[in-house]
C-alpha cells in the first residue's frame, strides 16, 4: 500500500528522506531538500517512515 504525503514549507527549508523503521537517522536514504515557501508530495510505501529535518538558512550555514 502507498500513501501520499505533502510537505509544505513556510520560510524555512527542510530535508526529507525515507527510511525503513529499523534504520537509524544516520543512515538516510534518498534525501530531498524542499525549498522555503514550496511544497512537494512524496509517495511512501507501507513500513517506510518519512523523516523531516530543518535545514539552516543559506546565510546561517556553517
């Protein structure tokens, strides 16, 4: 079974990736960056987690 999930951002960019539940966050699979003020739809299969993490703004990157 597949579920669609739409990620909508405001003024902050995010990184989205999928991972089987048994994989730790450090083992990201297929990371995708979603720009500020945009949206992207992901299609996630059963048993897969969709993970989201904020990214630093370009002027705050180290």
